């Protein structure tokens, strides 16, 4: 046996075996990245292939030689069967149907190599031949080469496996992974050159030793270097990432804890140390049970079982500091993978201030609830008193008023001849005052009812209601000629009876204050103000100075004397109360001698969107 080959082949086998062991160890730590495990399998197949090749060179008989070449060929088929899977994993390609077909073909070739009498390489029993190498060494070889279908099938399979791998390499290059693709392409190119040169030797065109094993070894060495470089780069990036994470974690405002399934702390940040008063070294010797108060070990294991990658669980509890003090915390627990272990990235936040605020709010709510109950009770009492007052007003006050009016009328009728004009004038003034007082009582009772009556909301045809009211005014005052324009299709959602009271007062005001205008006009319509729907009642009557507009919607506030225009000063207060109960606003625009326009909404409008004279909710 040639001393050089005896020396070189064990070295090549040793290098490949080291590569197999190294990448198997790396792959075992990275089960989600099978590229290293596949490459370890490829390296192991090449190792055995090189040793089988060395055994063939050392064979003394034809049978031994054929057996070693059969083993060598089988291992070559295994290596070629693993190669496309490794390339697919290296280039992040999904397994395809063609890859599965190639694997099935490798299985068929491997079985045929075992079943055929002389394996895939020989059609018949070969004979020994001594070959003198260029450097003077002599090796055993068999020059009776095969040309049968299995030999062609083997070569075809090898070329298809190489072509598939090369195609994945090209696609990987086009996807932007140029450096990694060039490393893979270079390894495949060197492998192919050795295989082609090996075929030249097989044909006897060059008196040289077979070189197929050198091609396989070159592929293993080059790809091992590429994978190792990639691994070191990934580890460097991971180390840099961990360093950045450490900086960010230490700057975080929340405490960050990493612990294993048993609850033992693996890592903590600076804020975690500040929260608990321990040093990092002390915490790394502790577990969750040492700081948690509310969570038992059984509950902790239950929480762990609920964890899944990409989700988190929010837990509230209490922690104990080094000095023994306790504080409430909110902890968000999630599951992460670090190396071969699943760990929980628990983020704890001191919520003492929030708890204090919540307690203050709870106490404030309790106080407010008590105040509401007290105010409600007071309101109920006030309502009862108002009802009692209303009853007294409607019964006790009306009787003396009726008596005053009645006796004044009898006095005026029966003793008229004995009374002079001044006395009769006094009696008329007494009767008018009593009647005015009766009207005032009626209006006050109406205002009280507006505040107490329950709302029965529904669709209200305001156009129809307004027309009926105006027709009533015309019948009661047939001598007046007033131009009244009521828009069609005016509808609202409210209490129908209160809507009639509202329109009766507004239209009645316009009817009254246009009394001294030659061509009186009243208009009821709809418009928008600050993008809000509103209704209006407009007239060209007496009007008033706007500096007194804020008094209009309060009881007993009048801008004209009783001698000029009759009234009690309750009508507009009633209107304001109705609008307020419907969640709306009412305001006015007027001028002395220029008439007045009352606007009102029946839905909530921002206070800033209407004039300052507006009243309502």
C-alpha cells in the first residue's frame, strides 16, 4: 500500500469525523435549526466512505476489493442522498416533491447496491491491476469498468442530486444571501471537479489515484468552515443583542425577572434589584417563592402551564422586600426560549401608587354615593314639600283670591250708585290684581309640573302642533292680522305635551310682542348652528336689549312693564325648563324695536358652540 495514501486517508477521515461530532453537538443544542444535524450525518457518511476507500486500496483479494467497493458505493449513495436535504436546510427552502423523489431514488440505488452480485460498479467479477502513480507509488485497481444500466443510473442520480443542490444555491443567491450562496456554490463546484476527474481516472485516461473521496472531503471541509463562520457570526450577534438587551433592561422602569420552571431566578435587571432591595448576586441565589406572598408554588406551576410562546398572563400580587416590607405588584409573565431551556420574561411593576389612587377613588365614590343618597332623599323631601305647597297654592290661596274678586265684584255691582268714579276705579284695580295673582299661581303650578312630570318621549309633529296653536290665537284675537309662516316637516323626538307647552309659550310671546307692529310677522322653522340642528321662533315685534337676555329664562324676570305688555314672567322660564329636560339648549337674538328670535335644540350641544346667553343642560 502506498505510504502517502495510508497517511492521507486516515487524516481525511479524522477531519470529517471531527466535523460530524462538532455539528451534531451544535445541532443538538439548536433543534429548531436542522442544518447542523443534517451536515453531521453527511460528514459521518463521508468519514465511513473515506475509510472504505482506504480498505479497497489495502485489499488482497478480488472478493475483499469488491466488498469494500460495494460499501464505498453505498456510503456514497447515502452522502448524495443527504446532500440535497442539507442544501435545502442551508438555503431555507421548503422540502419539495423533487427532493422526496431524489430520496426515494437513493433508497432504490442503495438497495440495488446490496442486492446486485458485484454492486453498482461492476457487471462481472473484476481482476486486479497494479497502477503506478506519477510519484512512484503502486496501488491496487480494477480496470474492468462497468457500463450497465445501474452504473448509468448511479451517475444520473449523482448529477440530478448535484443539479438540485445547485438550483437551490442559485435561488438563494438571488434571494439576497450572496455570501452564503457563494460559499455553498464554491463547495459544490470543488466537489464536482473532483468527481469529474475521478471519472477520467476510471476510464484509464490518466494514471492517477481515484479522487472521489477528495471531492466529498473538500465539500465537507468547505461547508464546515462556512457553517462554523455562520455559527460564530450568529453567536457574536447574539452576544451583541444580549448586551443591548442588558442595557435596555437595566434602563427599564419596570423590574424584569427571568426564572426557570422551578422558579429559580436566572437573570434580573437593575430595577428588579431596586424594587426588592437585593443585589443581583443575591437574587440569582433566590427563587420566586422567596419574594412572592400571594402566589403559592402550586399556583406558580399552574401559571407556568398556562404559558405559551407569543402570549402572556397578567397577575397581581404582593412582593416582599429585603427589609420585610410589602408592596403590591402587577406582573406580566411570558414564555421565552433561551438555549435549551424554556424560561418565563416576568415584568413586575410597583403599583402602590395606583392602589392608593384606586382606594382614594373608591372612598370618593362611596362618599359620592352617600351624598347622592342624601341629595336624593333631600330632593324627595323637597318634591313632597313642593307637592304640599302646590296643593296649598291651588286650594288655600285660591279661596281668598276668589273671595277678594267676588266681594269686589258685588261691591261694584250693588253699590255702584253710591260710589264715585275713583272708588269704582279702585275696585277694578283690586279685581285686576286678584285675577293677575290667580294667573300667576296657575303659571307657577305649570312650571312646577314641568319639573316633576315624567317624560314620555316619542315622535312629535311640531309643524302640526304650531299650526293648531296659531289657529287658537286667531280665534281668541280675531281682530289681529298676523303673517305666520310655519315650515313643513318639522319633527322632533320628545314629550308631546311638553312640546306643546314650549311652542305655546314661544308663539304666544311673539303674538303678544308684535301687537303694536303694523305688519306683524311670526316664523317657525329649522336651521343649523355649529353643525347642530336647531329650531327657531322669529318675530318682528318689540324686541329688547340683549344685555338683559340672561334674565329671560328665570321666573318673574320681565323686560317690559305690565302696563305695556301683560304677563307673569313665568312663560319663558317654563320654556327653558322644558328644553333643559330634553337635554337641549335655548338662546335668543334680539334688539330694541328689531324683534326677537328664540333658538332651541333638543339634543346635547357643547356650551361653547352657542351664544353665552344660552341656557340648558
